[in-house]
């Protein structure tokens, strides 16, 4: 009897998909691995309880209102953001189907497999995450739950995918949140104490927590009290530039915290590009000898070849808005998605 009832509840979905196994669950619902009966490909299906959905937005292609998460994922288009395939409306659930990402694991598991990540690997992952968040904010979307569980990492090429937009919201440059959303240990002190915070300042803090998790192998804070009153322990094995970025992004005074726009231009975020520039500039010099003699100096000095201000951002950043640029791991600085923050007005539900 129960099997018959379950089949009736899931019938619109089970007509096209075979359910293979449960791969995750939470207060929102369940995530299942499925196989499409038409193309025989694997997909991930996120079952969202309809009674848990608070934000519905009109969508002409769906012929009615759909959850904000499904609406956003159907329109976000970035190589570091998971892509949706379709959605189903069931009696008790919304079902969001996404491509199955083979050889990917969540960043939390990836960190545990390696105890902690090197600064070079951490930088690669943080830059990709930052680039995805720049894109989201440029079209007026705030993820609001940036943490290592919501980032998938390819185990060989280290490409990342930002997932789980269940707590995301529409925002603009004047948005101030008065309700707390997200994981408490990744939220800034002003969100925990005052219940009042802004998207960019909160994202800067979350990126600092994410960086700490990668390079230290553990979370910077273990409780809400620690978030407000304790300073994270910075191990001696971290480089000076990494410590500088962590100190600025985890500053409890929000006005003194590094601006989200400046994170991309921080010296630590560009060390690989500096190294490539120096090695390519050593004309007539034995590169192996150069690397051996300068490796230790490069990692422990203030890198005199790069003018750095007191906040760790190299000298070009004050004259450039980050929103006009975007980083690609395979190229240099490229034109970004738009010239100003929150300029994607045609993307928003109210204007669709």
C-alpha cells in the first residue's frame, strides 16, 4: 500500500527517471541519484518540500509560480555554478534536476582527504569561487550560504561548482538583511549579534572562513560565541600574505574588513601570476638556478617588485573596479560580465 501511494506521489517524475540511491538529505528534503529513461544518463534530483518553500516567483516558461532556487538556477550560466536541467511539480515536492558531476566531491570531504590543502591549491579554488560569486552579484543574486559543503571540487583538475542556492535571495547595492540566513559559523559577527548585515561584507567574511578551512584543515570558529569574541588561531606554516588576507577578511569590525571588490586584487590571490611573470622575464638566466635561489625569498619577503599597501592590496586596485574584470584560470584578466555591480536588471523575476 505504501509503495502504491509513493508511486502515485512521484509518478510525473518516475515516468522519465529511475531512482537509484539517496545521496543526501536535509530539512529542505532529499537529494537522489537518478537515471533518465530516455537518454540513459545520470542526473541528480533535489526533492524540495513544498511546505518549506517561502519564495515563489512567476515564470512564463513554467506556466506559473516556481521556487526562487529553481528560477535562479535555470538562468544562472557560469562554468563554476551547477546547471539545472528541469523541474517537476509533485503533490508534496518540487523536484529540481541537475547534471550528475562525476569525479566531484564536496570541498569538506576533499579537505579531509588531504588533511589540509596547500596554499596554491587553496588559491585556485578560492579564485574560482570568487569568480562565481562576482557573476552572481553582478546579476543581483546573493548565494547567502557560502561554505565548503556547498562547493564541489573535481578531484583531478580542481574545477569547482557552486551548489545549493536554497537560501539565495535577490539583492542590490542597497540591500541590508535583517533576518539571518545561512550557516551560523560562516556568518559575520554583525549577523550573529545585530541581525543586520550587507551582502558584500558577509561574503567577504564567508570567503575568509572558506580560506581558513582549506589552508588549516578546520573551521576558524566552533561556536557563535567564538565568532563574536574569539580570534582564529593562525598557524606558523602559513605565508605572510595568506595571514594578511585571513586577518583582513575575518576582521570583526565590518568597516575595517577587506572590501569584497579588493579581495581579487590582494597580493596572495595573485602570487601565481607574479611567479609566472618573473620566470618569463628572466631572459638569459638559468630558470632552474633562478627558481632555487629565489624560492625562499619569494615566499618570505614583502615582494618588493609589487607595491603593496597596508591592507595587502597591490597598487593597481584603487584605480580599477573589480566589477570590470574577471579572472579565468587559463588566461589573464578578461572583460567581466558587466561594468557595474547589480546591473543585471533583466535577470530579476520582477522584470522577466
